[in-house]
C-alpha cells in the first residue's frame, strides 16, 4: 500500500490521505495461499448529528451536508479499498448508495436503525465477490432474550438495553478462485455513552453470538471492523481479544454475578489488526480524543500494512482543535489496512 495522495511539495499538511504507511509483514506471501485485500472501516458521521451546538469547534461549512458528502466520497475513493465497513450512514438511498456505486461498490448490505436515520453498511465490488448470506444484527434483540429481560428488570428500566444500535454480517465468496473460498465480513456500531459500559459489553456479546453462528456455517476467515465506542483498556476489548473479562474490571461493577459469568464464557480471541501508539486516536473532538474504532480478524488473516493514525499533538500543531475540520469530514478517522487473506478452503478455528 502506498500513500494515497502525497503532498506535491513544501511542508505536507495532515490530511486523511497523506498519512504514512506502516508495513507489518516482511517478505511476500505465496500467491497460492494468500491474497491481499484492502479494507476500510470508517464512521463517516451521520449528517443528522451534525449540529453546531455539538460540533461548536468546527466551521459551519465543515458540518454542512452540501460540502461533507463530496469530501466523504473523495476520501473513500482515494483509499481505493476492496471492501468497506461503514458506520453512521444516513442519506443512504439519497446519496451514499449511488455515490459508492459510481466508485465500483455495487454490492452492499445495509442495516438501518429502527428509530434513527443512520445505519451500518458493508460494500464490495461484484466483479470480485458474490454474496452468500446476509445477517442483520439489531441489538435491541438483547432485550427480548431472557438475560436481557432479567437485566433490565434489575435496572428498574424495561428499556435499559433498547439503544437501537445495529450491526451486519455478510458472507462473500471470491469470484477469483475456482474453489469455494471466501470471507466473512462484519461491522457494528455500539452504544456511545461511556456511562453504559455494561450495555456495550452486552452488545458485543450479542454480536459475537451472531458471528459464531455464521462461522459454524461457513469456514471462511473473518474481518470485523467498526465503531465499538470502547477505549483499548475497556471490557469490550478484553472480551473480543482475550476471550474473557477479568472479574475485577471496573466495567463490570454494575453487572450481576450471573451476567458476569455468562460474559466470561462468551468471548472471542480476535486479533487486533491496527498497531496503536501512545497519543493515537480514531475519534477527535475538542473534549475527547482516543481510540474507539478497530479492525479485528480471525482465521489466519494478517496485516501487511496500514495507514498510521495522526496524533492529537500533531493535529493541534496544525491548528486543528477537533473534527470535522477541512479535509476531515467526520469526527472519526478511517482505519485503512491491507490484509493478507488465506483464501484456502479449510476450517477456520478460533485462536
């Protein structure tokens, strides 16, 4: 992967596509065993949330849809990815579906929230992949399960888990190989509120349950990318990468012992594809800057390279107090990774 749009001279400005490329794999894989696939996971910021009262540090022009929509499309075009995992997509039928189709992404899975205008989407090029199955994930379904009902009752709020968050899982078969090989793609957008770590953890549990069901049916590698609204030391990250959460984790303090036990048995040991450094962030607002977005994999997938994340210090030195700002159309930063997929027809096992 090369820099998408290098500066033509002078001191380079910090833009989405002038970030340095970090290489993580030495040597070239055997073409018969691995295939490079560029993946973007990106919360593009739904226009329905773009209000000056929220993004008071942004110029009014930077949060207007008339300007933002073209910047989002240009950024995605510059990344030239094979697969897109997008969150906070509103104006889907009116704009994004057509704009992404013009870029070649004519295959998609879109799941919209029940009571909101935005949703999540998975996009691919039909010349490269054909869809095998699609699974919408509505996290409100947690409240319909026995443990969700019991938990809501203990919170004395029957709607405690009804946060209308969504996810999507799509199984694709490669058109480039004669044998039955493909990939499982998944994305989600977990609840935002930092005071509700328990809600996010239950949503992660629910997402993992659905992914496991799909993995049992298809022996393909997995890529899960999204906005998890969870910092690196959160219970959600432990659940997804370690397979369990320590009983003394602060995020578990308000959860019942029965639910903690259930969570401790239900995690996955996924590999985090991005290498974060101190000061990195994927969400940048004036009061908050930290990592909330991730790309996880399973089944032998490995990272070849990725675009580095800018630091808060570097952006502040360039006069950027928060996003959206100038060429950055969202309050999140896109994760762009070139992954090596083991396109082999063999069972996928959790590591």
